[in-house]
């Protein structure tokens, strides 16, 4: 009886250690993720800005103008789709001081880039 009890107690251990490596396989989604997600705000009023805003990301010779996405409660400029790199982001809008970021590093895991969420507070002129 003790042997049966010991066997039953050890069964989960045997099952987990004897499985093949298929359980370790990573299943990636088909979605494309943006490496850069930039929210732009007025530094004085904290209002979200989008009209007339230009957001440019540069990684060495690579330059991209980020696209605007507006949803129910979201206004964000996005880009660097599934692209790792070290980016300098420049945000400009008439009537505001141009903002230039420090380097922003976008990395990736096994499946996708890891999105960087950035908020830029533009100073009015």
C-alpha cells in the first residue's frame, strides 16, 4: 500500500518531467506590434495634441513618420512596426517648441517587439 501511495504522490512529477519538448514550444500571434507608441500633450494644459503634430523616429539612416491612431480613449502616434532599434524621436507642432528625445531602445522577445510607451509634453512658444 505504501508503494502505491508513493507512486501516486510522485505521478505529477513523472508526468511533468517525462513530457516531450513540444510543451516548450512558443506560439506567436499573427498581430504586428508597434515598437514606438507616442502620446503628445500640451505641457501647460495637459491636453492631448494630435492636429498638426508630426512625430518622426530615426534609427541611424532609417527614418519613419509615425502614424496617428485615434480610438475611444486613445490618441497615439505609432510606428517601428516589428522593428527593433535605437530611436531618436522628434515631435513638432506649430506654436510649440520642437522636442527631441534621448535614445529609445526597442527590443524584442521571441515573437514580437516590446512596445515602448512614450509621453511627450510639448512646451508652447
